[in-house]
């Protein structure tokens, strides 16, 4: 599994010779149940068929060929990946005196109704939950931002 992840990484491109060298090295180190390069290619091909290709080949009227990536499919794929989903930010953050990212301000003003949760100085607060002010008073937030 880890070898497959390594060889399919978009940031680390391996040539066929490099892949063979890595597999031979692992074999020499005594790795058990090591798949062959052919089996790994079949597995990658099968996974590609299941997931689909985000890149579409397009030919212009003048005959030029270029490739277009589907942003919607890429975002959907990121949401289904448990690793990347955790890093995605659906709701804006209150950065205090300023915003660290432009999309936080846009989300606050236009896109989203009040988020059900807010994160301030490393503490998470929920709507409709009893909170205490620094002055000692209590309140239940109905809306953030």
C-alpha cells in the first residue's frame, strides 16, 4: 500500500527505472509479499478506472490539444479523502484584527449563513450553547459574525 502511494504521488514522479530500483532494493532488504511492478501497474490502472480521471483532453478548432481539469470533481475527491478533508475549511475563522485569508471575509459577508461553530484563540464555541463572557455574564449565541 505504501509503495503504491509513493509511486502514485503527484509530487514525486518516479521513472520506470527508479520504480524497479526501489522494488529491487526492498526485495534485497527482505520485504515479504512484495508486489511486482506489473501487479502495481494493474492495481493503479484499476484504481484509476474506479476513481476516474479529473483531466479531460480537449482539441481546439485549430487542432491544438490541451487539457482541462474539473474543479468540481477535484473538490469532491478531496472531500471523500479522509486525509485532505480534515484540512479543508468550510467555515470562516475570526482572525482578530485582520483576516489571514481572503476567503474568510467573503464567506462572512456573502456565502454562508452563520456557522454552527466558531474557533477563537484555539477554543471552539458552538451556537445555542451557554457561554460566559470575560466580565462574568452569560449568554447563548444565536449567530456568529
